[in-house]
């Protein structure tokens, strides 16, 4: 059963990293579930303090992911239409990877720009707001990715510390 929990936990870690970029998946909370699964093995004793702190961080980052793009848009004079446009642009980049890896950067900006223009902003204001929304999106994505990678590092280091107990047949 420990091997199943370890493999499931690792899968949740990988999905959490993907969730850092995909707006439909909450990256850090999914990574945290991977940590929880690791701690549910018999080989590793439960550490509620560690799990509580990492859960709090995951939930704070999850909440900030909704706050940061709005703050970026507002700071640069944008509206909710710019934030919605950014999200739509990200979805377009994921569904139609026309521009390859650059699409994940270009489409959210285009989406914010179109959202602001549809909201009757002039071109200068729309571009400035789109840039703010785009910066907010990048900042939120970077923070989620960073937390997911740190959680993966914690997962691997903790599993490595207990490799003899997790893999008794390989000794």
C-alpha cells in the first residue's frame, strides 16, 4: 500500500505543477495532496505541523492567484474585462497551441487587450491595462509554480530519507 500511496502522491505532485499553468487546476493544493499521501504511508510518521503549514501556504497562494491579476489590472488602469480577457486568452493558448510555448505568454496579453477594447477603452488605456493584467497573471503563475516545485522537492527529499522503509524489497 505504501508504494501505491507514494506513486499516487508523485502523480499529484506532477498534476500540481501542471496546475500552476492551467487555470482549471489549483496547482499548490493538488501538490499538497501529494504531500499528504506521502505522509499517509506507514514508512513516514505523520507530521501535522508540517502538513498544516504547507496547507496554509497552498491555500494562501491559491487565493492570491485570484487577487494578483486583479491588482495588476487595477494598478495599470484596467477593468474586470481585462482580467476575463486574460483568462480567455490563456484558455485559447492551451486549447490551440498555435504559437507553441510563446502562446502561453502572447494569448493572455491579447485576451486582456481585446477585453479592454470591448469594454470601450481607448487603445493606449487598453494596452496599459492589458500589460498590467498580463503582469499579474505572470506573477501569480510564477508563485504557484514556485510553490509546486518546492513541494515536489520536499516530497522527493522526504521519500529519499525513508527509501529503506518505502522500498524494503530493494535492500
